[in-house]
C-alpha cells in the first residue's frame, strides 16, 4: 500500500482524508469514501456510483448492460437499439404500465396511436370512445 499518488505502478492507497484509492497504471480507477464506492469517479454520491459502461451477469450476455457512450440500457442484451432494450419475455408484476404517459391509470395505459398486427383475443368489455 502506498500513500504516494506519483508512483508509476498499480497501487492501493489511503489518502489523507481517509479515502481508499485503487490506482492502475498511474490512473485512479476506484475510490472508497464514507459515502460509498466510486468506480470511474472520485466523488461517489450513492452507496455505489459507476461512471462508464456496466455489465452485470453470469455469462457472455449480461443480465444488465449500460453503454458508456450512449447511456442506453439493455436487459439480457449487450446491444440495445433504443434507450431501453429488453430481449426476451418481460413480465411486469403489480402496478400499471404507461406508454406515452407518466401516470398510467390502467394495467396498460397507452396515450397515442396503437397498432395491432395479429389476431387478438379480448376477454372482457371493449369501450370505443372517450371515458
């Protein structure tokens, strides 16, 4: 362990303010403070603050992926084509889901045009027009 930030090699350092730094090739990569752990930042604002890309998973395809260049989030994909890309079957348990609204009042609340391209089955009443 070294307290000198000028060393040109990998090191773990305890600096004067009580923070612990992790340096690789003369560049700080991680810092542990009383606030939390910062990866890619020297000032973590939460228990875990990560600046840069993020992979979380157990195989080559991450369960959760955040692209550092675009900020896009992928669930079960490492190449999200949109701001939030979800690959595979998704299940939402409890609450309402809104598309085009931040205050969904129904299980699925769509504010905008809706297009259905397949045979659909409705078990219940259908209302057409304003409610």
